[in-house]
């Protein structure tokens, strides 16, 4: 599908969705001495591509496909995707960061592209008032803690991709690109790296990012083909039914540990 102006706006880092406040683990990695130059940055970004990037891309692609189903009248199963996202995010700090970013993106999207699909996502995430200033400052609680839950960022991103004219493949590519551009941008601010050198690195990683996105979109498509909304949703069910269990789920314990370490820092430039 051709690119649309709204889809390009969704991909724009200047969209007021709070992404600039998160480093994707880069700040903790620099403090730990794991990243200090272009070569070590490349290793870090390749690791994110293969783990967090793949997970986010699979969830975004699945959410994009589900948004189309909901728009066509199928029952909304956002709780099912939420559960799959939580299962793939063992770090409490990373869960909080993903929900904070999801809430911010949903708030911006509901203003930019009002749509019943976004309202169903907000309602399913206990965020009926997510577009209000009060919601923006409220904590993004985790269901495990017994509070209302903001939606995970990849899930919101996928829904927004469909609303702005994108496909699951587009959603996956948006997610995997964000998984490397955010920490790369943070590295420039934290380490004073040459922006041109970092841009060149991102360009070299482009083919790998595209391959990861294609793998994620393919997995989401298989999950969609293996089940139907009607068969995976019952009254009182969370909507999982194993429907999205086949989405990519690579582990990234290093990123988990860095996230927990960053959460304990008393002074930090980035929220995560």
C-alpha cells in the first residue's frame, strides 16, 4: 500500500507522543560502559533488533490486523494482545515504560485521528479518558499491581498504523525502526557521537531492520490465519485463546537488567 501523509506523521519523531524521553536502554548501557563509540553502538542496536525490535514489530503487526477486524465489526480483543505483550516483557521497568509510551501515543492519536477503533482500545485498557491532561500525568499502572493499565506502545502503534492507512507490514517496520532510532538518538545526546556517523550506521542497519519487520509481519499473519476473532473470544474471556501465542518472543535479559538498573538511578536524563 502506498505511503500516506498520516502514516508519515505517525513515523515522525516530532509527533508529541513522548518518545524523546526514552532511550531504549541506551542511558543505562552508557553508564555501565557497554556503549561508548560507534562500534559498540552498532552491537547494541543489532541486539535490540533481534530481541526487543522483533517483539515490538510482531505485536504492532498483530495489532494492525486486529484493528482492521474491529473496524469490520469483530469483537475487540485488545486484552489478549495486552497479555501477550506483558508475557514478552518480564522487566517491570520496561513494562512501565512501554505503557507510558503507549498512553502518550494513544492520547496524541485520539486527537490527530479520531476513530472508534482507538476508542475501543482506550476502553479496553481502562483509559476512557486517555486524551485528558489528568490521564497524561497519571501513573501507567500494571494489571499485576491491581490498577488500571495503559496499553502497550506496540499495540497502540499497530492500531494507529491501520487507522493512518498502513498495513501490518508497515506497522512492523515502524516498530522495528523505532527500536533502533530512539536509542541511536539518545546515544548522540549521551555520548556526543557524530550525528552523521550515527545516521550512516542506521542506514547500514536498514536491510536488517526490514528483514526483522518482514519476519514479524509473517508471524502475525500466521497467527491471524490460524484463528478467528469469534473462535478466540468468549464472554468473560481475555481474548487470548492462544491466538497470538505464535508471535515472536525472543528473550533479552541484558536489556531487562539494564532497565531495572536504570529504574533505580536517582538522577537520569531519560525516563527509560
